[in-house]
């Protein structure tokens, strides 16, 4: 006879569980110790949550690991943690990150409006670094120059193409600049070389021809960001070493160069099965840079990072309720959600991104194989495979019962891509958004950042 299998058993057999951020008590899920069922009882579903302390925890963890690795390797450069605003521009995210004195990485002209407000509110100082990436429009260039002239002297525009340097000709005192190296893409990708940055072979000539003799441009930083992320794989290390080689070659002719910017791409947890070894990876980065620089006889550079997902990803979750169950044939059962995956988690649809998805109640119930259906009419609005397995299992629902589930670590990019508060597929409103802070261990405070979007707000955008 088959022993009855509860959802809890499935999780315990598949993963090491409980984990740092996830535990189960009395058949319900806690995330960062938050009593999710109580939160649902108060605010309903669908719902967005941001657990603010996670942002500080992430920054502190990376700083601790970089700094201890620097100390252990007797490395002579410093580490600087930056936050890349594009991963979430919300004021509460910026404010939490800036409590930790991070520098900021910008990607467009509008970022400077955020920086201006943060400076006015005394959350950001003019002396802090601002690293400006991207292929820049005239408006963006003007904002960079304006900020520099207004006293943000530690701004560092990172040249993304060969012509950009000419656009800083109006600068009348020395300004730091950087150059981004265009990485070779992963072999499985459609292109050979990233469209972002300057080709390896053009870096030294650009310096020689346009920067070396310009007294107002100080070539301080070499930027290399491997878009597929920081991973302990051959491809990452090959690109990393190519870029280090360029750094050393450039350093030999450009004494003011003293910084390597590793960009973003520090991974976050998208599966309960994943366990990225941050300590090993960071230590490897520091020791590889040291060994290469020592072999080449150049000083060890300062290291900048601009982690976006890593800073804010694990602070967010989206919670749905199951509105109803549909059996469309003998094998396919759909749990129909009270919100849309496509609207609220666009990476699920656009990139087949997997997030940690778990039920919030009914852990003591039998489970079954299901598909999750978003409530829009779009055929693509579904979720049917977890990161560790090509299927989704959730507790069975008996008539009259309610099941809730959460997608976790969704705090980066989803709001930006879905156009938070704008027009959504099938005119579904943006769900309410609750900010959670923690004054003391397990003493939570809740603040409604946004109520559910109103019909009025959408109709206004639509011109009614
Ligand atoms: C230049 C640059 N830095 C940092 C980031 C942040 O990347 P991530 O969110 O993977 O940390 C990006 C992302 O696109 C980027 O383009």
C-alpha cells in the first residue's frame, strides 16, 4: 500500500530543508521568518512583498567576503560595493542600499533625478562614486557633465564606444573615466561579441590616441561585465583572464589606471537546490587578480562591483491565491491564479526564468502535478516547471479549500520590465505592495507602499 505522501515530505526528500530563509511551521511557510499566512489574512492576494533588511544583509555579506578575502590574500587594493539602480529604482530600495554607503551605477539620464533627490535628502553625498554605464544619449551625457560641474567629482563615465570620449570635451578640470571591455559571448549565444563595451583590440589605441594627452581625462577604471554572470565555469574564467590581460597591458602605459570594475552578475537563489559558494568564488577572483598582476609586475587594483540582482533580488516576493482548478484532460490540471505571471513576473514569460515557488499553506496535504495558469487570456501566461525539475508539484485542493503560493526572490527587474503601475495585459491591476522592516529580531513592521492599482489610474494613462 502506498504510504500517503504529504507536500512536506516531498520537500524534505528533495532538499535540505528548512533553509536560511525558508521554514515551515504548522503547515504554513515562513520566509525570512515572516508569517506569510498572517500577512495574506491582512492584505489578501495577489500581493507583492519587499523585505527590506535583506538588502542590507546582502551588501554586508558581499563586503565581508571581499574584505576578508583581501585580507587573507594580502591583497593591496580596496573593495567598493555599488548598487546598480536599474535592477529596482524604488526609493525604499535606494534608501536601504544607501544606508550602507554604497556607490551608485547609472544607466540613463533619469537616474540623475534619483541621485539629485537622494542628495537633497542627505542619503547620498557628492563625494560618493557614481559609475555611468551604457551607450549614452546626449541627454545622458549632459546629465553626467552637469553632475560633475555641480560637484559630483567622483563620477566615472565608462566609455562604451570609441566616439563617446569626444563628448566630454567641454570638461575643464580633470575627470575620471573608465572603459568597458566588450566580452566575447558564450558559444551557445547568437553573437560572438557583446554589443556592450569596446573591443579588446581597441582599448589601448583609444587610450593612446584620445585620452593619454588629454589633461582633463584620467583613465581610472577598466570595466568588464560578463552578462551571463559570475560563475565558476571555463567561459567566465577565460573572459576574466582576457580582461585581466588587457588591464595589465593598459596599466603599463597608463599609470593612473587603478581600478577594475567587475560589473554585476553575482547570482542569487532561484532554487532551493542551489547553493552558490560565494566565499570560494570571491576568493578565487581576488587571488586570480593578485597572481596575474604580480606576474605582470603591476599594482593590484581596487575592485568595484555593481551588483543589481544580488542586492535586491532576494528581498522580493509575489504571492498569489488559487482561484479555481481546471482539469483539461486526463493528465493536465491547471491551478488558476488570481493574478498574472506575465504581468507581475515578466522574466518567467520572456526568459523562462525560474524562481523559488512554494505553497504557503497546506504543507500537510497530499500533492499533485499541476500547471499554474495566470489569469490573463494569453496562452503564454503560465508556469509549469521548477528550476530543479521540469514539473510543478503543489498540494491538492479539496472543494471549499484555499491554496496560496509564493514566487520568491523576485525583487530585481520584474517591476521595471512590467512597468509597475502602468497598463497591464487584460487591464489587470498592479497588486498591492507591502514593505516589511524588522526593528528587532522577528519584530516586523508593515507599511503599505501601494494599494491595488485603481481603474482610474489606468484609464487616465489610456486617455479616457
Ligand atoms: C553595466 C552593468 N552593471 C551591472 C548590472 C547588474 O547586473 P546584475 O543585476 O546581474 O547584478 C548590469 C545589468 O544589466 C549592467 O549592465
